[in-house]
């Protein structure tokens, strides 16, 4: 059984989660569930990034200590992911003792390797970015283009990391045949950044006076480890580096670091260089996804359109939110979330097409076969259709083309609805042609069964509901492509459970995105 270790970016714990955070976690969850379906031994890591001056400030404003502040934020993230049915195996917090230990050991190893040296840092630092800026990165008025604030002048003695030693090796890795950073446009962007002569050795510590809330440099408590070194190391801690040898041997290297496109530089330049320094194999793939706007606008506190995933889940259900985000958007590009669009899409796809198919089938089955699946031989033409849609789905899931994979799964539903409309089993039953009518019903159920399995990574709750109504015992999560339950056929004589609509239409709520924002 192949292992599959995937991670998300850890979210900065200075505020509650928004739909942008949710987008990435749901994507990772879809991949994790898909890999489990394929029989992989999956380890799925997510968590919160809890150090740094922004957290310290937010805690101060809330009248709390940084630790109790991040305890509250981490709980909010965990609660949101639970509601959204995120199936992470571990939730890592960078304030955990285990993580602090690993970060210090990583620092120690880099220092022993001769890759960390003391130097004077003079420059500009944006607290919003948690990064150093150059004059030419600034807007004409001297402010950070992302945060519209002037960066701070910094001059102090810090430790530097010898990135220059690893630039060539990082370039080779980025150019290696596997394409270590995807999508391709992002890889080319980072290769360009790598050629920038100003991308040089960078400071990896702050003085304790400049940054109190962070992990101390080993044996030097007045120096604090730069928040990016701390954050990136979570991928090692999560896999048991230096603490759980068995897990480490099994899961490292990471198969996928899923990240937002804006942090590609950290993951595809700094991170591989760090790993080379401590002599740890590099991850197999870094994937930088696009961003989600809300009703066509960039999310921001000042616009008051920061969408709360907990509110959305409570109001519309996790399945609707998950489905819309990935059916309506292309993952490697920027996308949008609109409540109105979500309602019309899920009503059409899930209530009308999918839910209605199940309802029709079970009603006809109850009426004509006492709710038991008749025995049939699935026609070759029909099984070929199921196989073809499945193969296309798999291809698309492998490259994170979720919207196309969803189309492949739904094509089985459309095919089946069309087959029923064309063959009119209710008319066949009226004429007493029970075998012929039964064949239409049972064949359609085979289509629906496979559709439910393929949709289960995207909508776990809805897929389980269909699974149960089709009369299967246990959860759909126990199905793998190698198991009997995965087979295309429906077990003859299986009793179904007709429990009514699996997805109720969302009535056209007169609701704007504003009510979902905070
Ligand atoms: Zn900034």
C-alpha cells in the first residue's frame, strides 16, 4: 500500500478562518479522500502557524496573552474544519513543545553544517508580509503593495542562512523532469525569482527585543527564530522528524505541499534549500493554487466581505459549500464564491439531477420489486460507459482538475437520467414487462452507485446518504478501488432504504453575501 503524505499551508493564527482558508483545506481533503479511495495509506496534515509579531499584536488588542489568544484561534480553526468534514489525520500547532524542539534541532543542524552565520541586517521589513522588502518592491509612496503600510527600518545583528550555497541545487530541482512546482506558470515565476541577484542569504532570526513571541535560537535566548523557518518546519514535525522514527521512515518525503500561490517562493526556494542543508530528501510536489474572491471582489476586512465558512456550513451544509467551490472553479486559477451562484448550481446539480435520480429509482423499485434490487446482467455497452467516465475522473483527480472530475462523475447521473427517460420503465411495468423494466432500474442504480463513490471525496455526507439509501451497509469511506463494494454491479436482492430526498432544494433565499460576512 503506497503512502501519501499531504500537507496544507498552516494558517496564521491572528484571526478566525475565512472562506479562503477553507478552500485550501477542502481541496486537500478531496485529495486525501481520493487517495484513500485508491487504497493509499494517507497522512493528511494541517494546522496553525502561531508565532510572530502579528499574533502578538492581535493578542494585545484582545487583552490576552499570546498563548491563550492562539489557543482560542486554533480551536476556531479546528471547529471550522470539523464542520466542513475535513479528514485531517493531525492538526499541528507551532506552539507545541514537540514542534519547538524540532525547530531548534533544525536550526542546530543548519548551524553545524556551516550554513548559518552572524551578520548585520539592515533593511526594510513588512510585518504584514512577515518578510523583508526591497526598495523596488514598494509602491511609489513607499508602502508595501500588499499592506499599504510603510515597512519598518531594521538594523540589528542576526543570524543568516547561506541560501547562495544552494541556489544551483534548487534550480536543478525546479528544472528536474518531474516538475517539482506546479502549475507550470508558477514554476517559471519562481525560476525567475531565483535568477534575481538580490535573492541572497537571508536573515533567519530577530532579536528578542524586536520579536518576543517565537522560538529561541538554541543556546541563545536573546535571538528568536524567523517565523518562516518555524512555519515551514511544521511539515517535518508533523511527519515525526526526530521524534517518531517509524512515522518518519514511512511518510517522508511529503508527496504534496498544497499552498496558496503567493507563498511559492518560500516553499520552492527557501524550503528545499533548508532541507538540503539538514540533508533531508525534498518533497515530491509543491502545488500553488489560485485565490477565491467573494462576489467578484477581493476579500478584505475593510470591504467587510470576509466570508465565514462556519456560517456558510451551518446555513447551506458542508456538501453545498464544498461542491460549489470545486465544481464552479478551476483550482490552479483564481476563482469566486457567490452565494446566489452556489444556490442555483447545487439546486440544479444536486437536487434536480442527482437527488431526483435516486428518488425516481427507489420509488419505482419500491412499487414494482418490493424495494429489492432485481438480478440483471450489466450490458457491456453500459459497463463501458461507467469505466470510461471513471477513467477520465481518475485522470483529472490526479492533476487536481476537480471541476472536470466532478463533470465526469455527474456524466453518469446524466447518462442514467437520459436512459430512464428514453426507456420509460413505468410504461414497461404497466405492460407487465417486469424484466425489461427491472433492467432499466438496476442498470441505472449501477450508474448511480459509481457516481456516489466518485463524488464521495467532494461531498462525503451526501455520498454516504446515497450509499445508505442504495442499501449498502457501512460507510462509503470503507470503499477502495480494490474492494468488492467498488464493483460496478448492484448486489441482486439488496433491500434499499427509501428515505426521501437526499438533497433538498435551497429555496431562493433573499440573501446577499453581506449576511455571511463578519
Ligand atoms: Zn506587506
